[in-house]
């Protein structure tokens, strides 16, 4: 896959990136995991402006559906695992005043990943905590949890979160997906990979099921073999060295492929033009941004391509506009926000 690269800005320890619709155009958000800013990059020349100067410690930037100019973010999750004061902020742009407003809406120690799910019953926030507490860096004796709550229409109304999956240590991966026609969350951690089924209007329970029974760091889902059913793509174990693909067969998720990686972190699967494949970032080794193009569904085979090296992506996001596919990468290894464009 041929791409052109543009460095949008230096940003030390950049960790979180997202595409963000504002005033009818596609922008880019990027923020650091250190004490520092969140930046907005505006087309067509991707000029940078400041959303906030701090506090930093930003793990996720998630746009809110049907609420133009608003997004949620994690703040105060500082390396390494100095995150007792972590929480979630709501950020909104006032077009009349050309000003950003940032409001902390939830205190949630060690919150590391968030997702937003839109259902007929409302818009839900899901949040995964890496753990419940730490006595030292490698202490995983206090497992984390996945929490959910309906996002209020009015910012001043209370934001209430309920745990729907507990006892999940190293809870690093959280992803919204559709399985068997139902909206689900996928949550990954030391105890395995779990699906959490979003209730319909007539239901009250978030049903959980373990899909994989060994440690998983990150997960995405996409129909890679184009048979109408999604595969699961994982990084294993925590910050691991294996990229794996699973297919559901007779009610079980069986591994059909794996690739060697190094400190795998950024992960995405989907279609880029006429190619279907997997993007993954290595924060170790050669610190590559890799593209695994699917060349055969059955038997499952991929071709490996290095899109960039020496950059150490921490997070990636993908969007398309006017026939162009854009990949924004938090190139943690070089301290740069970078944009890769496939025509």
C-alpha cells in the first residue's frame, strides 16, 4: 500500500489521536500522556490550535455522536501507572465565542479506555479501568472493571456509571462491535477476552461472555475474509509480541493466524480502498507501523508491509474523505503527530 506521510506537529509523548468533525469538516485531535496539551489540527493545511494546555495524561479522545463539536477524553492517567487521579472530561467548542470548554464529569481512578455506544435507548459511555489500585508498578493484585452509564443530555445532570464486568486485571483493550446483529463491547485483560452485550430497550442486563480464556491486550473486530461475519484481531499478551486472528467456528473462537510483533500497541482492522487488512503499531523493536493485507480468506493469508519505521505508534485512527484514506498516528517514539494518506 502506497502512502504519503506528513508530520503535523511535534508533541512529546503523544499517545491519543482521533478524527473529529467540526463545522462540517474533518479535523484531527492529538494529546500527550505527559503533562501537556491537546491539539486540534484543521484542514486544509492542518494548522494546529490548542484545545487545552493541561493537565495531560490523556489516553483516549472519543467524539460524541450527534453532538457536533463535543468529545470525551481521559485525563490524569500519567506514566507509569500514576493514575489514582484519572477521570473523564467533556469537551465542547463554542462556535460563537471560538472557545473550548472542558468539564470534568467523572472521577474514575486508573481509567484507561473509553468507548461510546449509540443505541435506541440512548448514548452510553463505557469505561475500562486498568486496575483498581497499585502498591508498586508491577502490582496487579487489584483487578479493574468495565463500567457503563447513559450519557445525560444536559452536562450538569449527574453522570452515573455501573460496573458490568469486574475482576479484569490489565484491562487494556475496549472496543465496540456488532456480533450476531447485537451491539457489544469487547473487553480484554489478563483473564481473557469478554463480550458485553448492550441491552435493548426491553432489557436491563448487560450480558457478559468469555470468548478467549488467555491474556489479551487489545482487540478489534472486522470481517477480514468477507464471509459476512467478523473476525477478532488481538494483540497478546499485555503489550505483547503476538498479533492473532480468530474466527468463530461452531460457537468457539479458533485462532487462524498469528504474526510476530514487538510491544504491540496501536491496532485497527478494516478496508482501505480495495484492500482489507490490519494496521498495527510496534512500540518496541523497529517501532514500525505495519499493514497486513489480507490476500486469502480461506485459507487465511496476509502480506506484511512496513508503512513507516522508527516511529513507535501508541494509537492510530482511520477516516476517509473524498476518496482519500487518512491514517493519523500518535508516533510516541519520535514525539510526532503524523498523517499518512492513501489516495
